[in-house]
């Protein structure tokens, strides 16, 4: 019996009321978006067909579903389910290759043992079939929602993320599907989850950021077994999906791992034990009339260096990374020099590009984990604590003293530090983020142009500037120039840092001739004198630098050891709660659910409860979970799956023991810098 349009309309309104009541109880943020909201950019239509009624939406006068909303959505869903049916192939996994664990260090050696043991029985490089369930499904586009209803009814799903970038379109679903019935299929305590995201914008960068920040909470299901269902092939959503896929390789490279983290902690501990002071910006109250020059090593520095000489006594100058070699070649001493990376090559680069006499009176501002040998080159050193590191959580009491936006290059760190100091004018020199001439990618005097006979093979490899791997960016004249992907990211991060600090009234002037930097004012050569002549000539840069150093904080050994105690307690805590998530009923779905719950503890519970300490162990756990998940999916029988589960659960217990044994030595040793092997080798050789 076909119901009347009036009856259907009443039922749809009742369903909206039910959905609103459900979201009010369970998702207050969603409820606040939808409560009492009416459709404004589309209309919900009941369409009469000869033998039945249909529902559709009109936007700009056209039906979105060809006047058959329920039928169209279900047909589309069935097509997706057929294409992604059990047995269709997943891509091969790269996180399990024993050859990637080439470093001869405690964490890497143990990973290699696990990989070699399991690969004697299971080949993770065979074609891996889609399991009977979807580990992680992302549906972009809600619309009427019938396709979502159809998918969850027909396929078992581990985690479901539903994403809509038009509020009006989501509102139509409130009249069409029972959201509570969909939510009831998921239970995080049993290894399944559902997340609904509504972002009312067409800005692809914003949409990508929102979805990306949610996806990275689902390792290893993202990125290794994520399916995307783009409803109606929405072009905005498709571009977001394509951008996410393109970023996966870079994302994997940013996980970090224990061996690097313990190396960074050892460096920071040695730095503090050898008289480096902690740079805490909240202790300083600089005169806002002070102007700071940030100096990078971009090629245009050669054409602008004369202004640093001319106005030297009116600027607090901060050189960044390899620019100190250029400053040395021109005979200009900065007040501060900034370094970022933890590797030994930083020490060698500094020692090869400058002299002891030149470094006198320059204060080194190094991230806490910079190699102690580098700090020893300077008579006075301060360390700063950057965000998203365990070191900042351990050693910084006031979170305003954590320096954000310091990566990926030293220039980022220099700009971030200048913004934290609270001055009103910042001038950027040599921050080109690109180059016109591929043979002149840095300023003269840079370590990049050193003859290879003058430097070690390790430093030569570190400085290998592969000019072929370039992309395009827009320069200050509106023309396209070449840049490296990392420089492009560095530029975007500088722009974001400056944008945020505009709220503090900071003005940033771009005194470089490379990439156009948003949120800055570009100063061509003929405007330099006019701009710089207006800055205060009543400051004494060396006196200001001395004050900053004297107000920085030394740490006592007893305090440092207490921080080591905290770190060991944290690692114990993480492994103890992870080991509770054992697989009780053997099945691939339950193994996947157990892995989901372990990651949930890391990415949500531990991150929220322990703050930045989470970064010390996150990469190590993510790599383990990725291997575990890969081997489980590669199993071809219950016997093989049981073998994987037993080996991985035993490995996790043993890994805790090995890491703790090493930490108890590294976190408390009394070795000098000469005797400390961690300080005197590159990361790859440790």
C-alpha cells in the first residue's frame, strides 16, 4: 500500500525530531549546528511516481538525484560494495620490510627480529585480499543519507568516518535516515567506531586539514587500509581525497621512532648538564621598538647583505642554519644563531663554515635536542623547547614557553622565536624559499658550496642538493620559480606563524627576492633604506642579547634526573596498558579491533592525559601496529593468524623490557662528551 505524500511528510518530520533528540543526547556539537536550522540553499522534495513516492533535493532548480533519491543512493552504494567486495585486492604494505630496519640500534634491531621471524612463515608482499569487513571507511558526502544506511546494513565496518562539507545537505538526511540506528552498530569498547564531521565550507585546504586531523587518529587503518566512498563524485571532496593520498608518503616519514627520540633526549640532557640555559620567552619583556632581522641562506641574501651591514647597530640579528657561513664570509656577526636538528652533521657544518674567533660573542639558540658538540662551539648557548616533543612536556612548566611553528627548517625556528619575543618589526633576509637559477640555490659562503674535499662524506651526503626534485612556487614579482618540496612546506609554515602573530600587532617585512610570502610586506631594493631608516637607533643589540642569555634558566642535575624518572614511568605506563588489549577470540576482525583499541589508547587517551610525552613513543607504537596489522591481513589460515598474534603479543612485552633496559642507562649516565658514543656519531650510525 502506497502512503500519501502528506503521511510521508509527517513521518519525515518525526524522523527529524527523533534525530535531533539523539544528537542532543550523544553529540552536542552536532546538535548545536542543526537545532532549529532550516534549509536555506536547497529544497527537500517529495516526488510522485506512478506507483510510489520518492524523495529528492533541488539545488539551483535541479534535482541532485534525478527525482529518485532513495533508489539512486542505494544503487550507488551497491556499486561501491560490489567494487570493494571481499577478495578484491588491497595495495601492498611497505611498513613491514625487514630491510627498512637498517640502523644498528635497540629499537630497530628488535623490529628487524620480528619482521624476519614472521616473514619466515608469512609473505606480506603477496596480493592481500579485502577482508570480510572494512577496517576503515570514509564516506564523503551525506546528502539524503540512504547510501550510508545501505552500506552499514550490508557490510561489517571497523571504523566509519562520515564527512559533509555542506550543512544544508546534512540537514536533508535528518528527514530521511535514522542516525541512531546507524550509530548503534559501533562500539569503541569493542574495537569499532563512528565519527561524523560537518564542515560548512568549500575551502579545500580547510576541509583537507579537518579530515586529515581525524584520519591520523586511526593508525594503522589509515593509511594502510582506508577506503574512500565519494558520494555523487563531489569534485570538492575528490580534490580533498586526492590531496590526502598525495600526502601519505610524507606523513609516514614524520612518525618518528624510539631510537631517534632517545638520541634527542640524550642530547638535551648532555646540553643541560654542560651549562646550556633554557630559553623561556615569558621571562623577557623586550622593548617593542626593537627590530629583529631573521637571516636565512637564500640566494638573494647576497644582494641584500649591505643593509645588514649598514643598519647593524639598529637590528637584533638572528642567523639561521647555514646562513651563518654567508654571514662569516661577509664579516657580519649575528647576535644569535639558531639551529634545529639533532644530528652530528650540525656540529660539523658549523665548525667547517665558521671559525672560533667569529663565533665569539654569538649566542647559540639551539633546540633542546641539537647535538652537544654544536653547543660546545659557542661560549654561550641557550636551548629552546619546540612544540610536539616529549622534551617540552618534561622541562617546560609554562606552556607559553614552548616555541611553536619551529619546523621544518631553521628559518622557521628563527621566525617563531622572534614572534615569541614580542617585538613589533621583523625583517626577513635570505628567506627566498626558492631560486631562479638552479646553480645559485643558496647564498655564497653557504656550506652547500664547500668543496667536497674540505668536508666529510657524511656532511657531503647531508648537503647533497638534488636540484632535479623541484616544484614551482610564485615569486615576489608574480613569476614562477623553482623550489624544493621542503622549502615550500617551510614557506607555508612561516606564513601560518606570521598570520597567527598578526593578532599581536607584529609587522613582518620580506627583504628577500624569492617566493612571495603571505602576510608580509615585500621591500624591493629601492625601498630598503626608507624602511630601515625609520627603526629605532636607541637600542644596543649586544646588551639585549646579554640580557636574554642572563635571564635564561640553568637546570640542576637532580632536576634533570627527576625528568628522566618521569619519562621511564611514562613508558612503563604506555606498555602496561597496551598489553591489556590482547586478542581473546581469534578472528581477523577481532585482531583489527584490538589494534584499533591500542591505537585509540595512544592517539586519544594517552595524548590527552600525558600531553607531548605522547610523541616520545607514538612513532614506535604506530610502526608496531602497522606491522602487526599487515601480517594479520596477510595470514591465509587461522593457524597463521594465531602465529602472528602470539609473536606480536610476545614481542610487545619483550620490547618494553629492552627499551627500559637501555633507558635506565642512557637517562642517567655520567659520560663526558668525548666518551658518549651517541654524541659523536650521526643518527644513522647509532
